C-alpha cells in the first residue's frame, strides 16, 4: 500500500550524478490517464540523472490504482539512453492530445467545481505536514542521495511542500542545488523565504503568471505563483510567463524549464545532438 505520506516514484534512471524530484499540486491526478500524462510530461523534459515524482494524495486516486502504470512506464523508458530518442506509444500520444484539448476546454468549466476553497485549505495544511517530512523521506528512499546534486521542482501546492521542507529541515548533509517553483501556492509574505533560499547551493527560481486565476480564486494569499518573489535577492530568479494559466504548467514543462531554469538549459547543451549517439 501507499505510504500515508505519499510515494516517491522513480520515473527514470540516467547515469549522471544528479537527482530531480518533481512534486505535483492539489487535485493533479484524478485518474490513471492523468497520472500517465503527468509522468510522460515529466519524462519528455529529458532531465538528467535520476528523475522522481513525489506522488501524494491531494484529493484523488490511491497509489494502488497507478501501480500498473508505473510498472509500464518503467519498462517503456528503461531502455532509452536519452529521452529525446524515445518515441511515445500511440496511446500515450492520444491520451496526451485528449487531455490537452479537454484540459483547454474544461479549464474554465472545472475550476469552480473542483477547486473549492475549504477543501483547498485542508490540502494546504497537508502539504505543510508533508514538507516537514520530505527530506527524511527522500533520504530513506534514495540510497545514493548524498553522492548526487539534488533539485526540487514543485507546482502549486507542490511548491508549498518544498517551502515547508526547506523551512523545517536541515539540508546541510545534501548537495541541494536549485528549486523551481511553478505557479506556487505559497504566500509571498511567508516568513522563512530567506532561510529557505540559504539552504540552496544554487538558485530559487519562481515561475509565475499574474493571470493565474485559479490561484486567485483559491484565495492562496498573495501567492508567488502570481507575483515576483524577493526581487532584490541575488539568488532568486523570477521568470514571469504572463500567457500561462495554472493548469498549463505540466503540458508545457519542457519549454518552461528550458526558458526559466539555467541548470536545465546547461543539461541540454551537454546532450548529444538529435540523431547522434
């Protein structure tokens, strides 16, 4: 069964000494198809080294219901050296297209129904609790974590998990490099930002859109997902993408990381060219 705190799912294992953990937000995975879509959006980014998804119960299906999908993804991706050489199977492409189309059409319709403020507030608290345990869980789950650079990437309440993890745990025994916040549901005025950023060897990257109406509707305070974070801090990079909505981050992940996260762009510069081996 699933750990009550969530499950750290290995999506890909590359040879490079780097670990990237992606963390989804509220109501991100309502069925198996959406889990597979989320996983394939992450895998399409061709992130180096070990790539994990921290999958947590945020108002949707249980871990047992996606176990088969995880096994399938492992087998599908295990053989590929770099994901750019990977051809998605037709059903994955179809699933992706359906979700993107449906997502676009449904975004306006589902926001009022699904994103209820009281429920969201409950999951805010859960995200904070999970954040308090994230460092310990990662260290237990990933045997060679101390030999690797570690990056954390969180969307929506996933960014809140990261904030709490940085605020509450000592990361000094790990090489924690960059954190990327995507449409973060964390208050701009939260007290521990300087302390959180000081835990990083690298940068805090805040990708935001002032047109994120989901965050506005959820009353997530003055959320970093809609605002510039500490504009004068030398180790904060703000990356505004005004055209993006709250539900657009995962389908456009590769593009977003390429433009906002220098560490990701560097990874790509070191990869062999398309078609070369």
